[in-house]
C-alpha cells in the first residue's frame, strides 16, 4: 500500500490564501471598491455630526448651497478662511445630488470623504502595480484601507481622505518617472504627467500646501540620496506647471478680490503660520508622537510594519524601495518638525508604509531568519495585540461609560474579533504572513462595523448637541427668533439649528432674549452671567428642559439648561398703588 506524501501544514496555509488573493487581485476595482464601500458606509450613516472640524465644513458647505456663492466661505455670519474651496465644492455637490433637496443630513456631506477614501485605495493599487505583482498591489491597497486612520477619515466630512487621493495621483506619477529614470518601466506619457499635475492642483484646492510639501520633500530626499535629478524632466514641468496654475488661479484670484486679501492673511498668515510656529489650539506633542500613535492608527497593518521596514532598509538599493523610503521618511521628518500635531496629519505617508508591508508579506521567506528580524516580528505582534486590545476595550467599555451599556451581541462580536486577532498574531509568528493578513482582515470586518453600528450610537452622553437640538426643536414656536447659545457653542449645534443661531455669552443671551424673546441654551458656566443680566434688564426666563453629558472636544462634563425668555416689553407691569 502506497502512502501519500506528507504535505506540510504551512504549505497548505500559504497556498489557499494565495489563490484567494490572486482571484481578488484580478478584479481590483470591484473587490476593493465593494469591500470599502461596505466597511465604511455604516460609519457614514450612523455617526451624528462631530465637533469640531466636521460640523464646520458641513455647515459652511450647506451655507454655500443656500447662498449660491461658490467663491466665499462662511460659517454662520463669520468668514471661514482656514482651508481652500475644494472640499466645500465637493460637499455641496454631493448634498445637492444625494440630498434630494434636504440639506440637513450629515451623511450627504460625508460622501466626498467616502469616495475619496475608495479612490485613495484604488490609486494605491495603481502606484504599487508600477513595480510589483497584482497580488502585492491589491494587498497594499487593502492594508491602507483597513488602517484605522483612513477608516476614520473616510467616514467624516473633512479634507483628509480626499487630500490623500490627490496626493496619490501626484506621487504615483512621480514614482513612474523615477523608476523610468533608473531603467525600470516606461516613462509617464504626456497625458499621465499632466494628470499628475492636475492632481497636485486639486490637492492645493482641497488643503493648500500639504500635497506640494510631500512631493517636494520626497524629491529632495531622492535627489540628495542619488545625487541625480534628471528624472524630473520626465514629469514634463514646462507643461505641467502652467496646467496646475491654470486650475488653481481662477478661484485663487476670485477669493483674493472677494475677501480683500483676508483669506490669505487668515489661512497663511495666521492658521498655517501658527501651526509652524507653535502648538496651535493646544495640539502640541513631543517628537515621536506619530511613532507611538502608529500602534493604533496603522492597525491592523502594524502587525507587519516593523519587520517590513527592516527588510526595506536592507533593500534600499532597489529603486522602488528607495522611492518608498524617501517618501515616508522625508514626510515623517517634516511632520514631526511641525509643532502642531494631530493624528491625521501623517496620513499622506501611510500608503508608502502599506506598500512596504505588503511587499514583506508576499516576499519569499529565508530559512535562516536573522535575529533582528525575529525581534522585529515580536515587536510588531506586540503592537498589534495592544491595538487589538484597545479597540475591543472601546467596543465594550465606552457604552458603559457614556451610554447604557453594551448588549450581549456586542460582547459576542468582541470575543470573535479577539479570536481572529490572536489567530493573526500566531500565524505571523509562525511565518504564515498571508494567513495572518487574512485573519487580521477578518478581525477588522468584525470590529469596525461593531464600533459604527453597536458602540457609537449608544454613546448618548457624548452626543450632547444631538440631544440638545432635539429638545430645542420640541420647544420652538413658529414665531421664535433663532435660539441663543452661551457656554456650549460647539459647531455641531450650529449644524443642527442653522446658520442664524446666535453664539454669545451669558450676558449676551440675556440681552437678546430680553429684546426679542425665544429660546436660550445656557451651559452652567454661563448661567450666573445670564441670570444676573436678566435681572438687570427686568426680563424673565422659564426653565423648559436640561441636558447633561460630556463635551469630548473640551474634555469635561457639561450641563445645559434650555430657557424660554420673555421679552421685556411683554412683561405686564403691576398697577401702581
């Protein structure tokens, strides 16, 4: 009797996922597009308007639609001159199309971020395919899309997911030019080069100098490293620079004239300069902040990053690896040197990290593993485990702290995610990296929807604006003037209540209430001044309702009281004796 040869289990574990990856990689647009549409849409639909940037962007876009002024940018009755026009145009367009006449739904303003995130994933595939296999390109794109940071940015109405797509259009063209200059691949055609310059212009219109800055520091790093710059001519700058200027200049000139120069004074002279000079709005941190944050923000791909970077550095003579290292390394230094630090600032270098990680996952394994590589694999596994524990804790703990507690099915989802995650760690340590990537994907497919559908809607104490706006709507009369807010003036309240909402202090709320009547929404810190000024002007306020919660933007508990103020002229004076 013949005995079938024994097949190593590791071979089976690697072979089956490889066949699945090959099938996915030959349908990149359909598989990646559908994956991230399904993964990100629950967050787009379930989260209420967030403070502060999201609500400012969304409300300004709504006011742009209402006014028909697509040059100037306003939040309430105040100019909003911190970011260029691009994101407002996109949000206004998606709301006009998808809102069907209703401009009050936050999800319509999030569609540019959703579509921008999906486009960024597909462009990562395109970038990687310039030098790698379809499987590696698909895996790199998936690792970027699965990262917690891009998932967050793709589900809220801000600039960063769209900016990332613009940046990848530019950097992908640069990559092809660089490889062609080093004898790898075909130089970009004139059309592709101009598309790269158009992406640069789009990035400027979305978020000003960020995309040009990433491109410039990458080029500088490569030129200094190689002592070679002639490949830059393949980008056709004599054609591309005029195209970029032609795309940006019409609005740039229009806002200069409309704002009488105030846009440039506020956006560059104040906002941008303050970020470079110091920690703007207390958003400062020591160098190394972004490195520590990677454990969570680049999860789950953090499982592969440390050993992948080690191998990438060893292969730095390879043109593709050299470009990726220059891209992420120079950008990292640039962002670390800026005193103002926020988690999303480093998103433009995450595609490079994802591509490096994918290359390591699919690389053939050397039987003799160096000690340093084993140490880095254990480090990456520990980072992954920390991120996994933090996300599972968020699923289970946050509803108890800020809501009514977690239901049983959320606990079951947390347990399932934990099993998948720990399975990924075991597979990684057994050098079955493709299987580890598949198990990490399974963990993500449980955790992210559970956070969006199960955890976030239960955090009632955090959604103060939503609850307060519902009470204001219940108490508003047809002839009421816009409500006055004092003490709690978060942008989400303006999104809920409208641009004419009066943002003031306690005395101001009493003043306008005494003159016009209506509702006053008063936080406890403003209540003494509110009540004192009411007494000064002989006005009266009746308590209607109250809301307690936690203001996550300021990091402190809040208690809000809603009053109806009777105008002074409506108070009947008692007859004199």
